[in-house]
C-alpha cells in the first residue's frame, strides 16, 4: 500500500474481500504516488469520495468549483493533503438539460447500465420512459427497465408487454424492490467493476433498490418515503445523487426523482430508441418524407397494417421536434449541432 498519512485505512465492514478495494483502486495508486478515488457525493463547496476503505472529504485546488464534477467521476488525490489533483477521463456521462439557459445538469459519470425504474401502477408511462431511454442511449450506456411493485398487482403481463415494445432488444425485469430476490434479478448488471445508476420518478423504489443492493455498513440506510394513494406519486424523499459500493465489487448510484425530463442533443439516442421507424423510413418514396400525407410512405403503411402504433409515431414526432428545438437553442450559432440533428432526422 502506498497510502500515506491522511487516508484512513479502515476496511469497510461487510464488504471485505467481496468488495475488493485493492482491485477497484490500488492498481492506479502508483501514478505519481496519487490515490485513486471515486466521487460519492457533491456538495456546494466539498466533494466526498469513496477510497475503497470508506469515504473521505476531498479538497479542491484554488479556483476549481464542485460543479465541474459528477457523482461517479474517478479522481486522483494527493494522499497527504487529500486535495484533488485531477479528474480521470469519463467513459460515459449522463446529463440533462434544465429549464431556460442554465448549464446542463451532470447526473452521473462512468455509468455502464441505467436502471430506468418504474412501478406497476399509475407511474408507468411509455412517453416518459422513452425520454429516459433517449438519455441513456445518447450517453452510450445500456438501459434496463426495472418494473417495481410487482407484489401490488394481480398481473404484471400488461406492464411487461408495453415496456418490451419501447425499444428493440430492451431488457425489462420485474422486481419486488423490498425483497432480497431483487438482488438476484439485477445481478447480471451489478458485477465487479460495473456501475449502475437508478433513475425514474419519485416514489418508484430507487432508494429501496439501493438499500437492497448496497446494505449500509454503518447501519444507516438511504431514507425511503411513502407515495400518495390518490395518484401513486412520491414525495421526493431523495434530494441528492450518491454513489455506493455493491457487495461483489460493483457500484450503484441513487438519484432524486426527476419532475421533468426535457430532451436536447439526443438525436442518436432517439435513432436507437425509434430504430423501427428509422428502418421503415428507408422504404418511403421521398427522402424528405414527413410520414404524414405523402404517397408511398412506408411508415404510414405500417400503421395501416397494424405493425406500428400511431401513438408511437406521435411520440417519436414530439420528441424529435423537441430535441431539434432545444438543440438549436443550446448550441448557439457557432456550433454545428443543428446540422448533425438534421442529418439524423428522418
Ligand atoms: N410493495 C412494494 N413497495 C415498494 C416497492 N418498491 C418500493 N416500495 C415502496 O415505495 C415507496 C417509495 O420508495 P422509495 O425507494 O423511497 O422511492 P424513490 O424512487 O427512491 O423515491 P424518491 O427518492 O422520492 O425519488 C416506499 O414506501 C417503498 O417501501 C416494491 O417493489 N413493492
Ligand atoms: Mg429515493
Ligand atoms: Zn414516410
């Protein structure tokens, strides 16, 4: 071990050999004697990072703001002073547009799989799930739909069928998030070195899943909260993003329920999401077909034959138009984002 004073060498209780900190961290410690850590939570003026042995408060060099970091970022830290030296390049970055001209919000970095969590109740909404899918696709992550609260409905089949249709080859899993059985169902994506992020509306069971995937070593579970009986909406119990180790060597990121999710700069994400429409459009007579009134439109023909839902086409149109409008706005005149979107547009 090259850790010097400053870092506490306390083994995380309950993780021990299963969450092998040496494997996750130490191979990179040798770089100029720096310690490799992973950002666990971000506060206004400080970062908390996972060291493999617990968490540490990490200082920032003069002039560097915490807003430059995302939960899940790998960073190199001077082990003597616990001041951050640099951030390692990100493999993936989940980010979203917020209202108006505000900078994009960084949701999580270095995520392999996005668990898009929804419940078998009024929360289930194909249009909203498609927004999450576009975001996950665009970031280069693998989306998985996690249907929770299967214990509260007599038949899960209608939810499963609708979810499966949202994207080609999409994995959809069914869980009761309050039981340990959920860990087995989610295990294929939670192995050593893998990072999953939990996203979805408030009250769907993200923190409940976190608690079952990453039982707290200190006994302090992530708070969860009841939902409103009238409309199944949650109460925004979780208010900040956080990263936690999973037994077995993976990582899980919990996020607060999002109230709105606008799309922007996700044209390739939309192409993956609506691949069947993209494919059909190749068969239209006119290259600039809008799939509304043109003769020889393969998309309208598919609707006529019943192989494509009209609502799906409407949702594609709405998201594509929103993406185009937002991307134009956020890119400004000097960037070439709009032409990229136009090229990818059907
Ligand atoms: N019966 C049942 N209840 C569940 C399940 N998953 C979650 N719950 C309950 O649903 C409520 C909301 O769960 P949370 O885990 O707080 O939801 P969340 O997605 O983290 O919500 P926010 O933090 O507000 O975004 C809690 O009362 C949970 O116990 C499930 O699979 N079955
Ligand atoms: Mg929560
Ligand atoms: Zn057409």
